C-alpha cells in the first residue's frame, strides 16, 4: 500500500523513542537477497539493533509464486556479507531456516536453531515437511539443523554435506 513504508518507519521510531527494543524479521527471497546491506542501513537509520534473516518458507503464496524462492547457494554469500555488515553497523543479526551445511562454519553460530536449541530441539516435531535424506540422519547437526523443506528440494535440489559425528575412541574412555 502506498505510504505504508513511511508509516512503519514512523511507528518504529516512536517505539524506539520509548526505549523499547525492537527485533525486525526479513524474509529472504529472490526479490531482496541482493539488497540485505541496504536493509541494514535502513535499520541503522531507524535505530533498530536486532534483526532476523529468515529464509523463505515454500508454502502458500510463496509456493504459488515459486520464482520468489531463490537457490540457497546463490543467496548464502549475500546473507553472510549482510551478517558481517550488520555487525560492523551495530545491528545484532540472527539467521533461521538456513541448513547449517550451506553456511560457512563461522555463521552457524548466528543460526537461531543453534543458540535456541530448546525451541528447535526435535526436527521431526518442528516440521514433518522437511526433506530428510540419509545424509542428514548421520550428520552431527541433525538434532538442531532445520535442513531444507521438501518443496524447496523439489524446486532446487540441495547438496547435503553432513558434519561428521565425533565418537570417543576406546582409549579416551579411560582418561
Ligand atoms: S547434512 Fe542435513 S542435518 Fe547436516 S547440516 Fe546439512 S542439512 Fe543439516
């Protein structure tokens, strides 16, 4: 709707002026993933100090307009750059719905699923609509990682790279 951006910005400023903390969410899709740094600039302008990047969920209208759903390998470099940029600009970033093995290891610590394990501890309960190939079942991150949605896999496929499960050696038990 025309003018709604200005209205939203005014509302945010009003809340920030009351010393309340605001967390914004952005659904990362084909339309915006190249402009995430500009989005951070807008947050800085509005004095918003926390934001969550959510990878688009391929359901409902998003699935009906599947061109909105980008391929993860194309998106991830922009998301990681935006995380770095947000840190420089004093905005605390978090990620959600990004499979851990698609991220460079440093960025996994920004995944809400990793640092809020109680919320996401059971992937089966979290969503039955996830694509769970055998590679995920033998991955060290299986209990926390959101993986990819079944509909995403149908659209773009995905190269799963499981993290090795560390096993204690027989000798280490006696240390
Ligand atoms: S292999 Fe599966 S469970 Fe492991 S990080 Fe990748 S998507 Fe997540």
